[in-house]
């Protein structure tokens, strides 16, 4: 009996130690907030060069951590980039990733991201995280493709590629598209403000575990509406209207919203051990500023895929750090999972690379090889290896650019550097052979 009692005591002590260790480990896990703007051009923030308006909250956030000057989206359009973030893989590995992008159509209403694919939220769950998504989903309209079926504990936002900022409806008099979890909701207010409000509610609630919060703003994506504007008429195209002043108002609201989220972290004393990542899903378009870069949303010139990006983590990342490290959307996935301590899924290996050591200043910038393909809206191919970029445009013309010397993509080095050109072209062909075949519209 004494031996049994001793064993029980020892067992209880061991269990208590394990529980204590797990609780302590969870307490040390950082909270993670991933903020993605929509159609934000490379130079649309004043900290990246915009002159006609200011984005003080975002500029300040960039100075409080590490600012990336060579950040890319994994695709030049919404849906494939979001596939890359949710899965950590090249969009062209998944059939959904080749929809460029999902439209409000009967055909696209039948497809979406399935829980068969271990999303970032599913993986973070396994590491003990609460998972929340506020904002744009654009990865499926049906309930079986909901964020809640893909590992998120909470969802507030809309399923389509955009929403009227005032009426919260789909284009041209379409259905209302605003949900809290599975339930449609009716609320008054400007969409950017509503998303910030819900994100702050997530921050303010009691948390028994570290939390992951993905805030997917629709700003500054069309329709072009500022907080003082009315809903778009049913007969009006969402790509019509607007002005530079309207765009500035939309950007001010986005900047204010991020500022309010950061203020909420301060009020809850969560700032020190919360990682905040900010970026965009692709380059900008009509009223955007891509800075020195050629092209825009939809294409694979630098302006279509270069985006602002910065990361703040006061506990670990030195402030006022600027890096030339090349990084792309799916790298943020790999980095978040690494920082959270999520285990790998051998059957779904990540294409993204973990940037933790770069963020912590423990390693120097390293060369990356990154690939892109756009097919349905424009037939482009591109890859970057180090400072060299291989490009094929919609006419089939091929290019080789040295981005360090020619970020404008004006000087085709194909003839001067035939060995480098052929090496990159062959690498691209080998990569594309591993991807799914593109699907025409």
C-alpha cells in the first residue's frame, strides 16, 4: 500500500509539473496579429514614399520593428495570395490557387478552401492557439468552405472579393455579405471601422491561450468609398467613380484602424509580447502608387507583386531596423508557425521559409529563389533568384533583369548574360513542372 501511495504521489507530482510546464510555455508563446491590406501599392504608405497624404500610425509601426524593402505577394491577385498565406504553399499547388480571383458567379460559388488542407489556423490550433479571422475571406462562399471549417474559432467579415463599404453588399445590388461566424448580420457603419472594432473586441476578451488574429482589411480595394460617402448605386460598376481624394480618405481610415488596434494592445498591456505583421495581398491599381516599379495588380512586373511589409515584436525585434531581405506571403506563414511552435505536417510541406532568424537579427540577409505564375487574367511567368529576375510577358517575350541595378525593369540583360538567362529559364520550367496545370477562364 505504501508503495502504491508513493507511486500515486510521484505520478501526481509529475502530472503537476507537466501541466505547469505547459502553462508556462503557453504564457511565453507570443500573441500574433497578421494584418493584410487589399490592393495596397508598394508606395501607398507615406513611409514608403506617398506624398499626397500621410499614414502616421502605419509609419510608426514600421519604425518600431523591422521594415522590409523587398517584400512580395505570392500572386498579383487576391485569391491565390490568400491561398498562399493560408497554406504556406505556392498557390499553383492547389486548384483554388489557380482561380485568379474568385468571382461572384455560380461556378465559383461551388469551390473553396477545404479542411482537407491543413491551414495556418488548423496548425496553430495544434500549438494551443485561439484563432480569429476578421475581414475578407475570399476563399469560398459555402458554409463548408467557411473560415470556421478551416481552423478558425471566430470569424467576422465577408466571403467575397469585396463588399460595399456602406451597404455591406456584393456588387450591383447583390446579396448582403457580412457574417459573424455562420450567421448573417446587419450593422451600420463603414466597413474599415467595423473590422477594427471587431478586431479590438477579440483583443479585449479574456484569453486562456495565446491568440492568433488575422485582420484582412478590404481597404483600399474598390469600390472607391470614404467614410462620408454613400453606398454605390446598383447600376454602377465598383471599378467606376472615385478620386485621389477618395482614395486618401480610404487610406486615412485604414491607418486610423490600425492605430486603434495597436492602442488596444497597449491598453491591455499586450504590446511587448505580441507580434504584429503588416503587408498587402498584391500591388495596387487605379489610384495606387507603385513608386519606381513598373506594372500593377494582375501582372508580374514588380509593381504587381511588390508590397510594403513590416514586423513589430518589442520583446525580440530591434526597432528602426530596415532589411533588404526578399520575403513573400508564404514566408509569413512559415515564420508564424515557427514562432508559435506549431509542428510540421509531413504530407503538406511548406514552400515558405522561416524568417525568424532574420527578424531576430541572428543571421544576415540570404538570397531567395521565388516563383510566380499568372494565367487567367494575363499570361505572365516570373522568378527571382538573388538579384536576377526572369520574366515572360503576355506576348511570350522573355526578359532578364538585374533588380539591384535596374529595379525599373527597363534593361533586358538576356543577350548580355545568356548563361544566367538560361539557368533561370530552366529552373522556372522545372518548378512549373511540379505545379498544377493552369486553368483557363
